[in-house]
């Protein structure tokens, strides 16, 4: 699976958009980009995933660059409850290897 | 629709003992994956079960073993506990479809402390 690089930490003001970047320069054509978040001591929560096109759901938007080497997760109006560690994961399609490989993630602190 | 549940929530064991952790998958899901998360680190893949068969394993010793039952619930067993086994154990279920679209949904985890 391709490796990902994320900033260690970020701050965001409550009510503003939080833009979390992720680099995955070695991503291959059949690998998806997944985002999860983990609020302190809870299980990771699925946010969104995509292959090539930008995606949006009720939680967030995912913007993937045309060359697919990087992506940005956007939380449009961050709240204090969005404070968490955010993981960007690139996932193979190989049927024998469906594990998620977590890196260190980005610790997002939403400030009041 | 019921999400992924895990039991117990917390557990304290002593070194050398054995432990069994349980996971009930989300309705309609036939695949269960187990992860170990040490303090301050990201989750690490232990193994995955698909339709009662092991379907992939991470870099964990054989004393970590598992089972999946016909109702797709699962158990993680750890023998000869070591201090380093202290961690949050996470279970995730998915529908097992092909194409990478089988999103994994996590339970709340079991916090294991080995003394």
C-alpha cells in the first residue's frame, strides 16, 4: 500500500473550514484514499473515501488532485467536537490484503 | 441498524494469562478485522476473518489467534500475555465486497491492561 504523509498537528478556529492535507505520491491507479478520525480513546470513525473524483458527504468533502498524488479533507464548519486525530489511508484493491494501514495522522485542535 | 459492538469495555490481566475479546459485526457484514492500538500510536492490523476463514494477517505472533462464527461475530484470543500487549483492541466490520469499496466500520474498542 502507498505511504501517506500528513502534518503532525493543525489548529482551526470554530466555525471556520478545516483543510487537512495528505500526500500520497506513490499511489497506484487502483488505490482508494480513505479518511478516518479518532476522538480520544474511541474507535476510528469513517469519514469519506474516493478514487479519482472529488467526493462530498454530510461530514466532509474530499478533494483529490488530478495526478492523485495528494488530497485534502475539508470540514466546512469545524466545531469543537471535530477535535480528533485524522488519518489519511491509501488502500489496495487486492482481495488478499484488505487491512487499513494507519500512520501517525494529523491531530486537529479546534479552538473556540 | 446496529453498529459494531465489542466486549468487554475494559479488562485487566496479569502477565502470562490468556484473554478473549469479543466483537459483534454490523448487520449485513461478513468480514471482521482486528487491530491493536498502543498508546500514542495508530492502530496496527492483527488479522482479518472473512466467512469464518482467516483472510490476512499482520506482523503478530501466533499467540494472537481468532475465530469467526456463522453469525459473523468474532473473537480475538491472546495467550501468554506480555506487558506490551497492553493496548486498545479494535474490531472493524465490513461487507467484504470487492474493489476496495468495502469500508471498515470500527467498534468502540476494548482497553486491555496487562500488569
